[in-house]
C-alpha cells in the first residue's frame, strides 16, 4: 500500500532544465496557474463539504425564533441549546446504549473474527474457497433479507426484543466484513514469520497471538473503527429490535424520536444532530490514519 | 465454486504420526472456524431457508402459519402498489446516483492528489461527511433543503434562482438524496486517491515525453490503471443501493412532518412513493402490516438482486478470492 | 459439497422446525387481583413536554385513588412499536396502551392484540351510551369487537382570519361549498406569478387538507356491508374530488399552488401558513387554537364548522373526527389492574376534563363535554359542538389499518395533478386495490 500521507507529484511537468530561461519561466507560470486552478476548485469543493456542518452548527446555537428566518448568522448565541438537548430525558440513556452496542459489538467482533480470518488466510482445508464465497455473500447481503425470521427468532423464541442483545450477540459469531478485511491484510504478511514461530514450538494459536497480531495492528485498528462506526450509525437494527423499549434506544434511533418530539424546534434538532455527529468526528481526528488505510484495504487489494 | 481440495498432506502411505497430525489439523481448523460456522448457520443460512419457507405462508405473528402457495408472490408482483415504484426508484438510483458518485469520487480523488497547499485540511474536509451518522446527516439535509425555511432555498431565493421543493417534491426528492450521497463521498475518494497514487510515475513521465496532454495522460495512463477500482466502485455502489434504507426513510419522515409519535400515518415513500426502496418494503410489510409472507417475498427479491451483483463482482475482481499459494 | 455445508443445512432445518411451530398464543385469562399491590406498564404516544406533564398528572391522580396500583409510564411510542411489541410479548411489553391512530383499531381488534373489553365493561357496569358520543363508540370497535375506548377526541373545522375577512368584505364564515369557493377566491391576492395571500390551500398535501378530512363533509361510506371498498359506488368521493379539483383550478391551478405551498413552514411550527397569514382559511383540528396562541398570531382568529356541500346544507355543523384510543394488551398478565386504569382515564369525568384542559383536546365523554370545569372559550366551543354533531364522522376501521386511506390519497394526488383524468375509472381501480390489500391482510 502506498503511503497516503505523503504527497506525490503526479502532474509531471515537461522535462526541462531548471534555470531562468524563457521556457523555464513559462513552465513556472503554467505551474502557478495550475496551482491556482486546482486550489480554486478545491476551495469550492471544500465549501460543499463543510458548509452543511457550518449551517448545522450555527442553527444549533440560534434562538428558536431565528432558526426559521433568512438570517444565517445567530443574532445571539444560545449555547444552552446543547445543554437542553443533553438534559432531555433519555438522551444520556441513548448515549450509554450506543456506547454499549458499539463498544461491546466491536470487541466481540474482533475476538471472533480474527481467528477465522487467520484460518481463511493461512490454513488449507477442503472448501476454503467456498467458505470465502460465503463470507463475501453475507458481506454483500442487505440486512433486510433475513430480518423477518431473525426477528421472530429473537422475539418469539428468546424473548429478547426490546433490548440491543439481538444486535450484539451475533457479533460474538463473527462479522463478514471484518473477516474479509482482516483476511485481505493477513494475506500480505509473509508466512515465514509463522513458520519460524512454529519451529520454535509455538502452537498456531500462540503464533497468531504472539506474531501475527502485533503485525496486523493497523488492520485490526481499521476493522475496529469500521465496526464501531457501523454500530454507532446503525439505525435499522435498533429500529427493529429496540424501538419498542425507549430504555434501549440508541442515538441514531433516539435522534429521530427527538425530532418527533421537537418537530417545531429546528435549533434543538440541529443541536441534537450535532451532539450525535460529534463523537464520530472527534474519533476520526484521533484515528485518521487507521481509517484511511482501512478504506483502501477494502478496494485496493481486491 | 471450485473447491481447491488439496489435502493437508501428501498422498503416499500415511504413517500413524501423519494421520494424527491431520486429525489435529482438522480439529485446529474447526476450532478457529467455529465462531463463523455457528454465525453463518444461525444468522444467515437458517434465516434464509426460513425466509423461503415463510414466503409461501400466511403468518401474522399471532395465529399459526398456514400454507398459501404462491399467493404472497402474486400479491407482491401484481397487486402490491409499492413494489414496482420501489424497483423503479432503485433503477433510477443505480443509474443516476451510482454514476454521479463514481464520477464525483474520481474527480475529488484526482483533485486531492493535485492539491499541494493545505492537502491535510482538504483531505479531512472531503472525508469527514462520510462519517456523519446517516440519521444525523439526513436530518441536517432535510433542514438545509427545507423548501420554505431552509438556508439553501433562502440563498437560492435571494439570488433570484428557482427554489425546488427538494424532499417535498416527487421530482426533486431523489436528486436531493443524490446530493446527500455526494456529500458523503469520502469512502470513494480515499479508494480512488490510493489507486491514483499507485499508478507508476514512470508511465506519466513516458507519456509526457511523448507529448501527451492532460487528457491524453488521463485517458491512456490513469484510466487503464484504475479501471479495476472504477469497476469495484460501481458494483459496490449498486449493492449499496440495494441496501439503501435509512436516508430515504428518514428524509421522507422529516419532510412529511410525520415522525415520532404523531397521530397521522406516514405515507411510505413520501412524497408520492418517490423515495421507496426495497428494504423499506420489507419493513413496511413485515413490521408495519405484519404480512410476514409478503415481506419474505421482497426479501428474496432483494437477495436475488444482491447475489447477481455480488457474483458479477467476484467474477471481475477475482482477487477477492486470492490466496497465498 | 463440503461436509460443513451439509452440517449447516441440517442445523438450519432443525432451527426452522423450531420457528415453524411457534405462533399460537392463547389469550391469558384475566385472573389477577386488582386490589393487590401491583405495577402495570402504560404506553402512550405523547412526546411534547407539556403533554407528557399532563399525562403524568393524570396517572398521579389514578395512583392516589388506587394506591395499590403503581403505573410505569412510557411515552413517545408510535403504532408500529405497539404492534411489534404486542406481538413479541415478553417482559418489556405493556399492559395498557394508547394510540393516536384510530385507523389501527381494526388491526388491533381483528388480530386480538388488544383484549376484548366487553367482559370488563359488563363487570363494572359501564353503559357505553351513557358515557360516550356515538361516533366515538363507533371508531373504538371493529366488527362488533370492542377492544378500545376513546381517550379524548379531535374535531376538524374551519379556521379563518377575521381581519382578512373584514378586508375582503366577508361578514360571516361560509356555510356551503359554493360560498366557501367564492370566499377563497375573494381572499386570494396575487403577487407577481404567486400570491401575497391565498384564500385556502386546497392541494391534498396542504397539511390537514387531506382526502379523508374533506370527504367527511359528504357523508361518505367507505365500505359496503360485506366489507368491500365502496369508493366508486358512493358519489361522495367523486363529488369531493370534483369540488377540490375545481377549486384548485379557480385558485390558479395545481402547479402554481404547489409552488406556493413550497414556501410554507412546518405544519406544527410557528411558521404554519395560517399563522403567518399566507393562507386566510385552513382546515385544521382543535389543537391549532393553542398552537396559534403560542405562536403569537397577530390577527383575530375565527373558527366555524367546515362548510358542507350545497345539497346537504341542513347538515352544516358536522366535521371529521378522530381521537386517541386506549386498550389493554392481550398479552398482559394484569388485565384487571389494567382495566382500572383504562376505566379511570376514559370514564372519570374529572380525569377526562383535566386532561382535555391540559392538552387542549376535546373531551371524550358526554359528562365531560358538559362539565363546568372544562375551560372552553367561544372558539373551543365550536369544536365541542362539531364533536357532538350527529352527522360528524370518522374513517372506519379496516383489517389492515389505514392502508385504504393511503390508497385513496394516492389516486387523489394523481387526480389533482392531472396525471389521471378519468374519475370513475380511477376510483374503480382504487376500489380494486383496496380490496386486494385487504384480502392479503386477511
């Protein structure tokens, strides 16, 4: 994988000797114009990506009256909107539930998926390709395909509807996308490392834990982040399983009902939106590199 | 499905030791794979078989299921008023949204590789919206694009431009969703960026020496190199469209004003079925009407479509199944 | 095929047999003792803080009267969740449930997710006719099964801007549709290619100006005695649609009105077009009174029953009704205690009156309507009268809830937009669709 954090010169200028010849000046001028053009487009694009956040932020801090006017800049700053949302009954519960779902879900996914990914990458056995086919199929499968029997299973047989367990427990039994991603990465680790460890008398499991895991840290971090975000953002799952019990709602699901209860107050709705977005964005700043590497892992190695 | 059936050891005369080793290996494989074997059986194969079973049943969640043959299938295909509009919307989204997303993602990916000043800032700015939770992002766009009071129409109005009804107008609701999808282009941007950076520099240099201009370099050097990634982006885009659920649903709910505990009933696909997608139909039939059979029919249609594109993806990108030997 | 696969199929088959056998859930007999200490769970759909406070106060009053019954209140629950939870059963499911959607009574009663209340009514000697107005009795039962009772009521009428009326020289609210159309035109002021003030927004997406709300003025019969859709056979629907499309035409056409509609604020927000003066008349429920007051409207507001067709002028005063309903979950193990709460909330005059006062709804019992404690100004009294008018009506329950209304609405959208022009054929097709959906739901 290329190191993405290093800028590369892609636009190769015509090969010329440096110096202040007329040709050299012309090159510098086209280079400069090029620079201006590229950055002008980049600034325009950045506006498209950033302005929605700015509007959400500004509206979140407006008075209720102003949120519906043409005036885009707050007349007065209402930081207490954030507090009002935070103190809305239930909001803290949604937070805790989302953290539980995302945290526990991620941990279980990693625990269960790493050995499987390792086995699929390294062990030879009958039907390995078929297994891989199944992994990819489940990965591509819309969750709605199996939701009806799954719901009946959790609700009617295990009586777990109204909780988040139907969403968390399956993660103890692997997640296809995580297996896929981890396996793609594990394939890039030369198998000599494991062989060496085994010569030293390590079992496969110990080799995995001692040798492979430390080397696979970036991939594991990426998978963990993806899974965390998947859970954090999930709306369909909580809507199916947790909707009937407000004590089990997550942020994504609660946000919708918040909008229902405050449909008139766009300022509070935007404040809530902001508070739901914030953790994800903050996490991104801490883990930017792992993220971008993870995304490339999905496509580039394919 | 070509199972490479290479036995873990060589053929000739198995000694006692070798046999034990093979047995151990089999046990080890089983141990490593067991979480997945359970998971895929209980959470994929069993419900899939069960979905097929229920698609021939009448079951409302209360009374025992009864066999109704193909009734659910004919209802969905001929009488269910939401089915064909949902399929048409999906086709629209595949043609317009997926295409625009790939083009835009490629454009932004190209742009980010050319930016020299403030590259870190731009990369973050372009990537960040992708991370916004779909419900929150949709809510934000429903506010921004609110026809009467939203900032976008305010600005358009003061510039004397037409102010579309966005999520409230059946002709504009899918374009508004497309706008939202373009906003979250971060995933494609990174994939394209990485693949663009992987194009060997020498090829550009050689092309430049041959006097190739910008477009020719793009056409003859960049495109052939990133072609597999474009294909990957298109097919995963199509598969994502099959799963498109949260954004159209939340947009419809917010725009129609029927959200949360209000007493009016939500008109699925508001406005005028223009935002219906197949996953929403599974919810509508299965969890609002409690027509389990009909919901399972839709689920199987969805399954079929997703598998067709997955098969296509795996044929073209056989690297998916690549092994180390 | 690998061994793994066969094993998996076997496991799947076993698991499948498991689900296939579930389903039959028998109604638990109401054997609990309502005089013993117990806790019941009550679900409702209110979410605005003032409404939640009102319902909590109501429950407090109940607990004071029945100290042995504690009530766990859960708010902001919509019908989808109710239907789902009541099917699932389990520890989180409620005992008492209220819903805003009368449309779903058919589903609730027919599928037995709500318990039949008849034994409880008999046991407590509650006489329905002495307690509840007739239309309210109708929409709380389905095909003879009474599984819910009315808890407060909504009535729809005509809101008008008295200042705009004065400016246009109109002295009294219109009583017939032709008077109404004339007033709407008179009140409409053009501005460029749009309006500075519109008399009335007739488009079906204009918030409460829906097909069913309008149709109530024509005395519609939605279903035949056999339960078949009756839209084409009853001239009420064709007449209503003709009236609406004519008014749309007279006010400037569908496209122009849609464009104007796009400038409206949220229905339940301060920028409701009636509040802002963008429209001079509106069809709306009694709750608008409180909302308009909160939004601080600057003009004098008038309320009257919505006009009636010219040939039914004698039935002036009626309107569309709807309301909140309450019932007992069939899965509840504490149905006797649950009944005490339901009985209290629906029939105790003080409870009904104070709750109605708190959330600005029409009370749902005859005694409460007459109660001197009811705070009702002139405008609110108009709604009380609409609610008691013998010809007021609501949309009937059906086995698949309000699906038939959405189907009718769908045709109405196409018709008003001019996408469909053959009224009779369109209504016949709508009938066929409704019947197919009901057949699938049965």
